[in-house]
């Protein structure tokens, strides 16, 4: 980051003031500007007003929980979302990914791990923004605009969904093995479960299918993932 380059802005939402403070310190030391919120309603207000580059969001918020916050955010924004979840919240974690979150960190975790996850998500977003327009059948991806179109209609994708689709579009005739896809999207040093990848693939298929491209992503069991014909 140069002296004239603006610092990326992170919104941290958790009802535990000690954890908010700990994460704020870690993220600020990593070079980010941090905004905090103690509840879901305040997070929605900050998200609309401050336009953060990424939101760290606790699932277990009182009253308006993280899942509902994510659901409302996805109605108007594709901002990357990183969930914080308790160890016994596996169902909520998977639901969160299906609602459009990009990743999650399970409590307890180290601030270093969270910063690494934040960097990985933002790196995916930044890499997408520096790539060329990609086309396959009726699917067009313009990374510069973070835009995916099917037959000319816009399809809202999260940063992770966009990264998966771009990985497939860059080699439309090849099968990408699941470990290769995980390494490309999350990096080899980040442990990612099969269910996490499956959730993102399911979301991506559903969104493209709803837009009229039901064969966009194919799974070859025991082999990997590839693009379909995308003819609409």
C-alpha cells in the first residue's frame, strides 16, 4: 500500500466488546481501517453509510442475528462477508454460506487467522477486478465491474462465487479437481471443508440457473468440476 492509497475499510460486528477491541487492533495493525458495531441493526446502518470493503459478522448476535443481517445485506450489496461462528453452529455456518457469505472462522480463533482470512477474501476480490472480460456461451463476466451477465441479465455474485466462476471460465474445456479449486480460491494454507466448497457451488449453480443457464457448472463425481455448455 502506497502513502496515497486509501486503506481498505473493515466493519467488525460482534456483541462482545473485548473481541471487537481485539479484532480492531489486529486489523488496524494489518493496515486496515476498522469500524465496529455491537448489534445487527447498527451493522446495517454502518454498512449503508460507510460502504466497507468487507464485513466481519458474528452469527450469534442478539435480536437481529448475523444470518438475518447477511440476508438483508445481500438484497442490496455484494460486499464480502466473513462469519464468526461458535463450534456447534455448523448448520448456521452452512446456511450462512448459502445466504451469500464468503467464508467463516470458528470460535475460538487467533486474530492472526482472522486477518489471514480477511486478506484471502480481499485478494480474491482484487484479483477479479484486474482480469479481462470472460465469455462462455450466454455467460459473460466483467471482473472490472464485478458483473456477471447471463443472456444480458445481471446475476449478483459474491466475491467467492465470482472467483470460482472465473477459475472455470479461464479453462472452459478442462475439469478442475476439487483440491485444485480449493487451492485457487482459498490458498493451500487455509483449511476448507468440502461442505464449504459445495455450498458456494450450489449457490453459484442456483443463481445461474435462475437466470436461465441451468447447465453452467457440472460436477464429475470423483474427478472435479467443469463448465457446461452455457447455451441458455
